[in-house]
């Protein structure tokens, strides 16, 4: 069983608007460079940035955007 990826309503809207797939977000979270900004984690993979919170085996996506 894999970890759960839960985008917020805002993140879902941004994914549709910017043409970003769940696979691209998952690649960014698992393979990308990360930096902390308070409790939030910002992942960078290629030209994609994902802002998320991490709980054990649960990723809550706040927003996502192309750099």
C-alpha cells in the first residue's frame, strides 16, 4: 500500500490550470530537492515546485507551480 497524496482544493485548481499531473507532483516530493519554510516543505524537481505538509505516509499538497 502506497502513501496517500491529498491535494487541497487550491492545489487541485492549480494542477488543472497549469497542466500538472499527480505523477509529476509525486516525483517532485520523492525525488526532488527540498527546503523548509516554517512547517511547510517546498520540493523542487526540474521546473516544478510543490508546497506540502508531510505526516507519516500522508502528503497534504498546499499548492504547486512551474518555476
